[in-house]
């Protein structure tokens, strides 16, 4: 083997190992997967073959997409698709088209997503790539789900399950659980229970796999969702808590977030709003850290509904506005009606608060005016007394009587008693007392 061939083999083996590691952690830790994919991108030499470039760009695009940066992911995935097309490998091209369709779904480009996915499905059928059919139909179900077309979702999932190969139990299991979720949304709880039993049968075949704990936790999660729909809150909370514990042990933060959302909804529906709030807020913090904008929207919407039910209209209004900032696609007619109701009530609440503030200010002003009036009255009375006691008072130089305003001559004590409201209790001064004693 020449030196150039040896170097090519080295970077290819390093590239494959790095990309495999990135794919292994992608669902549980998208940020780490992105770091690994960028490292792989740096491993690519300038003369790298189209297939290696396609695989690297696709993994990087998936990781960036999982981190919530959809437009950046679209750029990587489109580049990967072009490299795959030049490589002449239809399997890799279909895979890149599948990931591009997922990214289009995330940014609400549903027509583009459906076009790309159906083109990929046609290519997969032409090239007899049966193992790709289920995933493509599954993503077409996601396209329909984003548009609230549950009948179309169910049709796509049925097509996916019909094309799912026997040896791909984990794919069939995931699709079956998705069908359980659709049945719950359709309020077809008996059919949902039947699908959950079918999922349990597939789960038995997955118990010896490395992902068995995660599969079991997902079963607990969907059972909890079914129990929520059936309003069996106590048992539902038990399954939700088991799912949280299992996902935490597996290090699957995305699934932990979903389980926390479920637990919050169970507490809210059971009438325990104070218990629901911390679960939903913790899920919101986790979704923000993971960069999952869809989950952020969903959680903020649940929190807004909860605040609406509690009568905290200002908080509900703020949360609805945050949901709108994250994207309007999640708003159904019912949610839009609730948002409009909250906005109206919020405006009424603001008006009431302003009215209450004005009433309080008016009350305080009236109290202040009364206090000022009382003080003014007291000052006026004191001023009158001062005026009565001031000025020139005619007094007799012989008997020392004084003349009042009416011309009467009064003793000094009589004059003060009438004019200044002063009383004079009688007593003897020391000189008079001594003189009185001598007279006796």
C-alpha cells in the first residue's frame, strides 16, 4: 500500500468512527453530536469523495437541526443531498432527502417537505430500497401531523407499518407508539389500548437489545398519555414518574422533557395546578437548553392555558405572545380563541388595575384634604384667639376694670373669661393671705 493510500485509509477510518459516534449520541445529546460532526468535517481533505462529503454533511445537518438551528441545518442538508446525487448512491441520496424533509417540516415548509419526501419515496421504490419506506412514510406522517390532519397521519403511519420489515422491530415499535398518540388525539381510546398492547408484544422482542431500557421508558410514557386521556390521573402519574426515572438513567434528555410535560399535564388535569407548574417550568428549561423550539412552543402553550385557568391573565397573555414569537403553526382555532379571550381579559384586568389605582389615589387625596381642612380650622381658631388677646384694651386707672367692645366695664378676669375662654379659679397670693391672717 502506498503512502497516499495509507493516509486516505487513515482519514476515512477516523471519519467513519467520528460520524458513528456522533450518530450514537445525536438523540440524547445534540450539542455533543454537533461537535463531533464538525470535527469530522475538519477531517475531510479537499479531494474527498462525494459520498464521504454527503455523509458528513448529513450528520452535521441532523445535529444542527436537533439543536434547533433549522435554516443552518437546511444549508448543510442541501449540500449533502447534492454530494449524494453526484456519488451515484441512491441509498445515501434517499437518506439525505429524508433528513431534508424533516428540516422542512421543522420550519413549517410543509409543501416543500411533502414534495421532497414523496420524491424520495419514489426513488426508494424504484431502487427497491424497502428499508427506507417506513421512515419516509413516518416523516410524511409528521408533515400531516404539523398540519393537524390526523386522518392523513394515520394513513401514513399505516403505510409505514405495512412496509416495516420484520427484522426492524425498533422502527415498528416507534411507529406503533406514534399511532397510539394519534388514536389518543382522536379520542379513540379503545383503539389506542389495542395498539399499545401490540407495542408491548414488540417490546418483548426488544428486551435483549442495548436500547431496551429506553424502549421500556417510551412504553411507560405512552401509557401515561393514554391514562391522561382516560382521566386516570393517579396511575398516569405513576407511569410518568417511572418514565422520567428511566430516561434520566439512560441520559435521554429529550424524552425526560416529554415525560415532564406529561406529568405536568396530569397534575393540571387532576386540579393540582401548583404541582403542575414546577414540572412544566423544568421541562421548559430543558427544552430551551436542548434547542427544541417545538417543545418550547408546546410547553409555553400549556403554561399559558394553565395560567388562563388560574385567572392569571397577564402571565397567560405574556406566554401566548412568546408562543407567537416562536411560531404560529402550533395555534389551532381553539388556541387562537383562548389567546383572544386572554388578551381581552388582560385588557380588562389592566383597566381594572388602573381604575383601582385611581380610586386609591382619589381616596388618599380626600383623606389628605380632610386632614388639611382640620388643620386649617385649628389654625384659624388659634389665630382668632391671638387676635382677641392682641391690640389695645381700655383699663380704668383706679379700679383696674377694662371696657369690652360693647362698652361694658368688667373685671379683668371677667373680660378674659368671655373673650378668650379663660377660667380663673380663685385663690390667695402670699401677700393677701398674710394680710387676711392679720385682719383676723
